[in-house]
C-alpha cells in the first residue's frame, strides 16, 4: 500500500518521463499483472520479453519518434489478471484499449496521470467497484470513453462534462450503475454518442439532454427503470440518428415532436408501457428505416401517411391494441423486409401488393382477425424466410407461387380457413425447416414426391387430406415431428417412415389407416411419443418395441389389433403413458417391469386380456376348463345315446327275423 501511494505521489509530482529501459520494465510489469493465472502461453503477449531489442516492437504497442509508448492496444488477448497502477507511468499514452479480456479488480487511480489520452476503452472485462470519475477530469483531450459491459457499481460519474470538452463517445452501459442520470450530462459540447443502457438507473429521463445538439446516437434502454415518459424536448435533437429507449419502463404517449427528427434512421421503443396512438407526424421521418413499437399498449391504427416512409426496412408493432385495416401503403414501401404486427386487433385483408417490392423476408401477422386470401406476391423477390399467418380468418388456397419460394424456412398458417390442395413444391423447398398447417380445411392428396432434406416439423393435423400417406415422407431425413392426425388418410402405413432416425413425435390418429404396424417401427430409436389411435390397424403389436428406449407416450387405442401384449414392453423404462384400449388383444398382460405402472384402464375394451394380479386370469382359466368339461360330458352323452340306438336297431332286426 505504501509503495502504491509513493508511486502515485511520484506520478502527480511530475516525475513521469521514462527512458526506453524504464518503459520496457513497465510493460513487463503490465504483462505480469494482466496475464494473471492464465500463463504466458495462453494469451497474446508472448512476444513481450525482456530480451527483445525494443519494447516498441511488442504486439499492440506503438511508439512515437522518441521511443515513448503512445498507443497500447491489447484487446482480445485472453488477459485474466488486473490492470496495475504502473499503467500511470506511461504518461505519453494517447490510446489505451484493453477491451474484450477478462481483467478484474478496480480501475487504477494512477490513470489520472494519462493526461494525453484521447481514447480509453476498458469495455467487455470484469472491472468492479465504482468508476473513479476523478481519473478522467485531467484527460481534457479525451474523445472516447468506453467502459461497456463490466461490473461497475455506484452512481454514474458526475461533474466530468466541464473537463471533457472534447468527448464525442461516452459508453457506460452494461454495468450496474444506479441512481439518476446526472443533469450535467447535457453539458458535453461535442458529444455524439451516449449509451447508458443496461444498468439499474431510475428517476426521470432528463429533458435537458435535448441540449446535446451534436448527439447522433442515444441508448438509454434495457434494465433501467425510469419513471415518466419520453421528454418531448427530444424533438430538438435534430442530428439524432438512433434513439433506443427499449425496455426501460416508459409510460405516457409517443411525443409527436419526435417527427421533427429528420435524420432519425432507427427508433427502438419496444417493451415499455406507452399508450395512445402512433403520431401521424412519424410519417415525416423520411430517413427512418427501423421502427419498433412492439410490446406496448398502443391503440388506434397504422397511419395511412406511412406511405411516405420509403426507407422503412423493419416495422414491428406486435403485442399492442392496434386495430383497423392495414393501410395499402404498407405494401408500397419499397424497402420493407420485416413486417411483424402479431397479437393486435387488425381486421380486413392484407395488402394485395405486400411483397411486391421483392425484398420481403419476414411476415408475422398472427393472432389478429384478418380475412381474405393470402397475397400472391409475398415471395416475389425469392427472399421470404418466415411466413406466419396463424390464428386469423384467412380463406382460399395457398398461392401456388409459395411452392417455388426456395428461401422459405418457416411456414406457420395454422388455425385459419384455408382450403384446396397444398402446393406440391412446398415439400421440396431446400431451406424449409418447419411447416404447420393444422386446423384448416385443406383437402386432396399429398404429393408423391418429397425432398425437403432439412424439414424438421410437418404438422397437417385437423384438415380433410385424403389418400395414402406418401412413401416419400421417408425422404425427409431430418424430420423430428410428424403430425397427420384428424384427416382422412387411408391405406397402410408406409414402412419408409420408420427409417427416419431423428423422428421424435409421430401422430397419425383419427384417420382410416388399415393394415398392420410395420415392424420397422423399432428403427425409430429417437421416438418419445407415438399415437396411432382411432384407425383400423390390425394384426399384432410388433416385437422389438423395447428398442424404443426414449418412448414415453404410446397410444394404439381404438383399432383392431389382436394377439397379446408383447412381454418385452416391460423393458420400456421411459414409458409413462400407455393406451391399448378398444382393441381385440388377448392373453395375459405381463405383470412386471415398466408395465407395473399402468392399471386396467390402459387395456380397457380388450375382453380377451386378463391380469394375474387380480385373479382374472385364474377365473378365465376356470371358466375355460368348465366349458371344456361341459363339452366333454355332452359328447359322452351323445355317444351313449348313439350306442343305445344302434343296439335297439339290432334287436328290432332280430325280432323281424324270428
């Protein structure tokens, strides 16, 4: 401690110039402290050696013409130690960057001696304690101060604006700062970038920040819990390009004054408690490309004048209470890529020109009350990746064009009134991973050719699809979930399905499938749920079911299955739900292993089954023996009667002879 105080006194007294040898010594001390326990072999300072001809050749070190270190950049070098007080000896430093390491401990007070610094970047480390504001007051040339993503606590450093008259970039986000934003933060004359997001700040957002006339980017959101709303004065920040106040407990209405921000290109206000309508003045934001107002309590509709937003690429309005018609002008936005308005109260039809710009990538309008048909041009530019229309009132067929949309990755259109035959091309799309079309009115047959190599989920439940389940389903090698229940499929199950080694859930219940259960089912070793109930399956339960080690749900009820319950099913240790009821099974139910978990309800409606633990097998055996004995006695009686008749016939013949 005494040594550190002495060092600080020496620094402050002006004994700061270093010879080349002393700077070499300082750099080696820095290395020793910063590498921590990781050791020299696991970091990027392996060339920092005492035997080097010049410390100016060290990686990350830049010297001036006098051999003094003016720049030290050891970012992303896997340093896990701490920043030592000796850093203050390098008084000629102009740039100091140690970002992206694992440095811990407090920020050294000795850094106050670095009066020539223009850039100080300590971001993405583990520095803790309060930020010592006094160290930067002497850095009057500082232009960039970045301590993002550390473990700093306490209040934001106050009283620094007066000294840091050249500061352009201030990033204090991603820490644990608490308290209010100091009013003095409105006094940085050259500040262009201010980020205080990702802290634990509270209080009101100072309206005085509107005095930062050169401000271009403002980040105040995420984990802060401010009181009140967006200051209307922010409409005076005419140079502002990015406004991010997401997830910080804002209330009140959207200030119409924000419509004056003619340079604004990104506005993120999602996940707050904002109310009222979307101001029509927002249509004046001619440079706006990204607008996210999702997860608020906004009402009203989308302004018709949004047609003026020619640069809009992202429009997120989901989870609000917005309603009415979607303006046709939304489809006219020439650069729109992401359009997400799910969970609102929008009605009527989607704009028929939506997607005609050839740039649309994501459409999610689920959980509204939209009607009409699906627009034909959604994938006109072959860039559409996600189409989510579920839980609406759409009707009519799926546009045939979507069958050729090779960029598609997800189709979720369940719970509508869509009808007709599903376009065959959908099952061959190379990027498609998910198809969910459940609860519609689709009919016709599935195509005989399928080649979607990465399709992981195919859900067509609750439609009126007919014909045989295509054998080509077995070509969907990455399929994990297959749901075809509650349709009108018939004929036998194709054995090719059971070569799908990734299949975890299969549901074909409620169809007209007949024939037997293919023995190849034992190949599906990833299965956790299998439901073939309510069909016309016949034959025996195939052997080898015990190979399904992960199966926990098995439902074969309401079929025409015969034979016994395979004894090896007792070894299905993951099975927690079993339903074999409503079949024609017979014989003794195995009374051991995993089958001990299930009572007679799992086997109800199989009159030929018996259970040894409750005596039904004994009673059935006794009944069978009784029937057998009764049959034997009846046979004996008939044999005796027949013999008597023969004897009487012979006697009659003898009398006639006499």
